[in-house]
């Protein structure tokens, strides 16, 4: 009686894994919106989209207002397919008058979580890109100097993050880091990183499925294993749309994942 249900689950898992293999090879479709000519020197910014389509015009405005002289190229991954039309409409309506040169957006085959943005980064790496990558969340407001400050703070084999903490005996035993402090945890919302870490397929294939949506913790663990160091990014970022944040739903899961990655001493 349960066999058909189990079979459906197995087929669904098989299809998901097949799609992930294609994504890992950089094979996915995207739509481009070009607002100004490109010269290859633009700052690369990547962002995942979920359920905040009303934010798109403001996100575009803030990135267009950046003071980075080489401009900004934005890569978006939309995990909520039902809102894709809203994102496309905002992009079509946008008129760039500043830093934002081009936006590329992917309509995800299914909700892959925030780790999906790193498929974008891997595709860039496969194409030969070796420069800094700036990550941002769609519930964050940034100042005009954000991108230029992040790019200036870039260091090879380093994760430099605004949401940065010094940890004690556990994941929730933590203190906000200030510039120069030891950083043990670097959040992906407001970060500049060396993209070479994503050249290793193990980042995408080694993450335990039950923790798939905790990409930030996995990146921290994986980068440490690769010899990366962490640092505090000295910028100001403000959270918005708090009611859409999934943080509270993941409190216990984050603790479980931390203990899985760093088993407490017996």
C-alpha cells in the first residue's frame, strides 16, 4: 500500500539529483537585462530571491546608487517560481542611471534554498572568473558605499562578512565581532569572498540533505576545511521585512547542524 508513495519519493529524489548535476555543470537558463555597456571590471553581486518580490524595485535602486566606479553586475536566483513574473516586471521597469550595469536572473526548477546563489558563482568560476564575489540577501538595505567597501576588503581565501561572530562553546554562545576580532562564523548576507571554494564539487555534493537549507553553516565549515580565514566586514546593513525571516524556524536545526559538524567532546 505504501509502495507507490515510496516510489514517488524515490523518483522525486532522483529527478532533484539529476537537476542538481546539471546545475553543478553550469547548465541552467537565465534571462538578462542590460542597462549599460560592460567592460568586465564590474563588481559581481549574487543574491537569492524567495518571497519578497515587492522588494525588487528597492534592491535595484540601492545597487544602482552604489559608488563603486567600475559598476555592478547583479546575478539573481529566484527560488519562488510563482513570483517570477513580478521580478521580471520590476526588471523591465527599471531604468539604470548609476552603477547597475546588468542583471541576470534564473527561475529555479524548485526551491533549492539560499545555496542556489552559489551555483551562479560556480558557473562564473567555471568560466574563468577569479575576482571577488559579494553576496547579499533580499531582506537587507545597504548604503551607497557597500559594494566599494566590500571589494576593497576582499582578500584571497577569506570570507569577510558583516554578520560576523566570535563563538564560545556552541553555535548560540557567540559575540558580535568588530573589525580586527577573531571571527569564527561569517554570515552570507553581506559578505565578500574568494569564489575558488566553489570549484570543489564537494561543497554542493557533500552537504547532508537534512540540513540543505543551512548553506551558511555549511560554507563556514567547508571553507575552514579548505584553509580559508574569516574577517569582519565594516559596513552598515539594516534588516527589513522581519516577518518573512525564516530564522526562528531554524533555531534548533542550526544547533543540531553545528553539533553534527563539530561534535562536542565526550
